[in-house]
C-alpha cells in the first residue's frame, strides 16, 4: 500500500501553505493597506494555485480513477487551511485583546483605564468590549490591576506582547496602538 499523497493532495497542501506566504509577501510589499483585502487576495491566489494544481494533477495522476476520491480530502485540506489562517489573521490584524497587550507592553508603570481607552480608540464604545477582554486577560494571568493601573503580569504576559509586536512587524500591520 502506498502512503505517499496523490498529486491532488500535494496541490492542496502547497496551496494551503501559499496563504501565509502570500500574506507575508503582500505585507512586505505594502501595496495593499487594508488587512482584510490582503487576506482575501492571499486566499484567491491559493485557490487559483489549487485549481491549476488540480488540473495538472488530473493529467499526471497515476490512478485517474481515484482522482475524484482524492478531490474531497484535498478540498477539505484547503478549506481547513483557509479557516485556520483566517482565524490567525483576524486575531492578529483585528484583535482587540492583542492591542491591549501591546498598549501595556514596555510600560512597567502601567496605564490607568482612561489612558488605555485613549490609546485604543478615543473611548468610543469600547467600554463593554474592553471590560470583557480585561476580565479574560486577568483570568489568564496576563494582566493585573494595581493601584497605579493595569500592568502586564509575569513572563507570559510579556512574552505574548513581545510575540504580538513581532507578528505585527513581520506582517506590517498598523494597529490602533500608539506606542
């Protein structure tokens, strides 16, 4: 029995890897400012690559009768990658929680709630979302409230903020954080 993936499965795997690579290249190129549009372009390129690979694999498939049996798993691989990277990209590009961590990063004295609101969105309708996210960050022991204000807590909070800052820089994301 042969466990080597068929050309169609390889096409799906390569197309799935094209999504983060496309995001990285589009981010470095800086031609598309909107993060949502950047993601859609990366997915369109990956789907185009899959369509080309699917046509090519039809031509070279050693067992053409199994082509349609491989089509469903290949589509599932590509769909899973699209959903996985959409979640990652949404959290990175539009993540309110990550913005809170980045605002607190590098400020050992912390921020009072009013300062945090000013940094995040001029205090326009962020109260409920911020309260929810701060509660989540406190439960995860990433942020703690002191008499002076909110501060990153422990190595985990600093590490998360550092990784977030690195990802923002790598993918050229201009978040609503003024540091």
